[in-house]
C-alpha cells in the first residue's frame, strides 16, 4: 500500500489513538470510534486494505457493543495488539515507496 502524506498522518494518528487508550488518556468508545473516524478521513481506496482494517477493528467494536465503556485494557489486549501490528506492518511496507501523486 502506498499512502499519500495525508493518509500517512492519518495512519499514524490511529497508532497514537491506541497508545492513548493504553495510557488511560481516552475512553474505549473514543478508541473504537476514533479509529473508524480516522479510516473515513483517510479516504483510502484500496478495498483489500479497508477489508483487512475492518477485520481487525470489528472485534474491538463488538467488545464495545457488549461491554460499553467498561472495557478495560486486559479485555481488549489481544485485539489491540492485532490492530497495532496490522497498522505497523502497513507502515513498514510503505517505507521507501512514493505514490504517483507525491512524484508530481
């Protein structure tokens, strides 16, 4: 996946949101719906990437649907780790790549 500058900032914002939840700075609701808001704001077009993203996000959302804001880090640890790993793997795969838009 090749991200433009805006999408790269959005992707990093998703990681920061996960880190903020782990530090207790935001609620679980803000984590779940903040992540989804970032995805929408990124205007990503790669349908495979979007499907994969939802594969990792959906368990987080289901946990919120069943427990609400009472979700603790221990409850969500595995799902958060999986989402974080997915986000980091996509950052790693784009290093050194430049989109056609960035080439000018």
